[in-house]
């Protein structure tokens, strides 16, 4: 019985370690945006304009992935508005740059 408890606790700890934490969380309530974490300031400014123009309420999370950042949206932000945020997000600042060995003299 105790071994099941230990296994359960170990599994819970492993799951907590594996879960990815967001790079930033942006809470949007109409004209007001609050952020936790490292959201790019240019994105915050653009998101503020979008939220104000379209009266958006919801949450955007910037989740770290292997090749950069993926934006995750709350259900209250409809797909057309999600695309507006994706269009202004600076993905290039988060992507890993591959070395270009093609032009190197050897």
C-alpha cells in the first residue's frame, strides 16, 4: 500500500517537472492588458491596439517550444482575432538560428 503512495507521489512530481511553463501570460480585458513574464514590448503595444479595436477579453500564453514560441489563446478569443495577434507577434526573436555553413571557406 505504501509503495502505491510513493509511486503516485513520484509520478506527480515528474509530471510537474515535465509540464512546460509559459514564457509569458497576457490577460486582456478590453483596453487593459496585464502581463506576467517576458512578453515583447512591441507585441504588448500591438496587442493593446487590437484588444481596444475589437473589444477582446481573454488570455494569451506564450509557450516555449523546441523551435520557438507558440501562442495559446483562451476560448473567449475567436480564431479571426487569434490570427490578428499571431500576425503581430515577433516570432523571429524566439526562433533558434541555424548555422549557415554553406558560405564558409574551407
